[in-house]
C-alpha cells in the first residue's frame, strides 16, 4: 500500500497516542478485542482503519476523535 504524508502523520499520531497511555501493541489489541497484528498492521501502514475502527481505537485510548484529528491536521 502506497503511503502519503497525511496518512503517515495519522499513523505516527496513533502510535504516539498509544505510547502516551503506556500501552504496548499487544495490550491495546486486548482492549480492542483484536489480534496484536491488527494494531501492528495499521501502525506500519499495511492496513488502514475505517472510521468505525478509528473511533473504537480512540474510545479505548480515552481520546477524542475530533481533537485527535484537529491535532493531526495541525501537524501535517
């Protein structure tokens, strides 16, 4: 999958959000009721999150999707 700079910012922001909560990929995957490979694949860009998956990740990380996107846009 070809990456673009905006999606790379999105990926880095998701990784940062997970790390800020002191969670490993495996720990986040358990909270999402998904395999660890799910988290790994979206973090490395092998797969993309749809909007429902993104909202679920935000919910589990206790972050606002709106604020996350606003901050991500400011970084790109």
